């Protein structure tokens, strides 16, 4: 089956050859071609739209949505890509109202009595059991429509408007979806305190340390800076009971930029950022080797939402955590989806986009560690 494409000039086959020219053919020929394609190309649902669009003259904008939508949906308008920071699960639980995650805990004790030698008259047995609890997170809806009418399209055609107005409307709407996901991933919701982002997980049991780092990293003396990686890793390990190591450290962007300075005058060839990244990676390799596992790469990432002037907390927030779906995750149960442009009267046209998303769900809060301060850049 050969697919066809439609634009303002005509209908093209899969090889790009124009098979129907809207400017040259009669309405009868156009309708006959449309009927044929609807039967052979699976385009029946677009038939009415294709036929209506011929009334708009050279600017056949309605049917372009199918092609435009495919191109625009594949584009990303994130200023900061959330999946770099947080595991994102897409497509699970569409149209449900909540996602529930179950956690399992071992409750039995280490059975030293059961380690008796084979000569013992009997072996003591201890019960090994586990407990289960659950965490639930709400699904949020995104619904946004755009509309236009016949007058708008006719007027744009008369002034020879350059570009496709439907494409512009679709791009703006897709941008709103991407930025909604971005803001939720990092700051949660401004109107629903139950929806948390990576930078405000305080209510989910995450440790907030306001003592260890009272100044920006770039403001620290050389000695204090060199001691910082070891100090914070020690605190993190204690927080997780020595069961996990972090693999991501987010730093407020204004501070991160200033870390691209030499560690000290006597070590001018290594920046503070390189020094800290190297030490974290070395520690992660050693910890993973002791567990018999491959070590993931440790990443130090700038995050503008960590800047005190860019978040709702009024504090610079540094976040050291284990980026793993068993630790935290965000869900997009229903990814960005659009309806075809439709009309109920042949004059007004509309298309609606919809999707579902959640805030951040934390299943292991001890593996996320915040460092807060209110310091400013020194001169």
C-alpha cells in the first residue's frame, strides 16, 4: 500500500510525485481522487476535512495537521530536559487517575543460630518474612485546544501569509506541554502542594542539610573545597546506611559556572569542577567494585531551578542523589496526543491536545540528600 501526502498544492505519492494538482483540476476530479485515496490509503477519517479544505483556495491548511503534527510532536522544546535528571516512565496507566507503587521490606533477622555445624542435634530455624507498603501519586491532566475560522484562513491567504498558521498554533501548544512537564519535574505545582518536583521533595522524607554547606562551592577556600567531596559522600553513606552511592549532583547554575576556575594557584590545570567530578567517580568505582557491580558515570549537572532566585524556596539547593527508577521517578501515563482538526459547521475549526503526567514519586527518600544555603556570589 502506497502512502500519499497532501499539502497546499496537491496530493503527492510516496515518491514525491504530484498526482493531483489542486490549482489545475476541477472540484469533481479532486473529489474523485480523494474518494480513491480514502479507500486505498486508510484516510477515510480525513475525507471530510480534505474536501472542505478545497474551499480555502490555494491555502489548504486543514489536512496539513496530520503531517505537521508528526513533525512537531517529535520536536522537543524543553529548555532543560527532565529525563537527564529523573527516570521517566511513559505510557503506563493511561486514563487512570493514580499510579500506585508497592515497596517490599525484609523483616526477618540474620539467623546466626541457623549456622550451626552439621554435627549439631538440630538446626534452629528463624522465620523470614517481608512487609509491603504502597505509595500513590495522582495523574494530572493536560487539555488545550486551538481554534480558527474560515475568515481567518481566507484573510491570511489574501495577504499571502508566509508559513502555515496551523503549524504555528500547533508548535505553541506543544511548547506549552513540554514546559509544563519541565516545570512539574523540577518544581512541582504552584497550586497543588501534593505535586512535588526534584527541588521540593521535602514532604516525602528527603534529608535537608542546612549546616554542611553554608556558602556557595565557588566561594569556598581551597582547603574547604578540597575537603567537601569526602565530607558530603560520608554524610550521604550514613544517610543511606551504607547501602547506596549517589550518581548525580545538581548545583545551582550560577555556582556551577564559577566552578570552572582552577582548584588553586598551584594546580592551575584542573578546574574545581574537574577535581570534584574525578573524586566522586573514583569513590563510585570503588563502591561498585566492592558490590561486584559496574560503576555508573557520576554526573555533576547545572540546574537553574536550584538557584534561590529561580525556585519557590528562596534558597540555593544542591541535590545529591541516586538516579534510579527504584529511587525516584516521574510518570507520563499518556503522552502528548492531538485530535484531528474537525468542524461542526464548515466554518469553525478546532483541535484539542491532551495528555497525563505526574509529579516526582520518591520510593527511597534516604537516597536523596539536599544541601541548602542562602549565600550569594562573592565578587
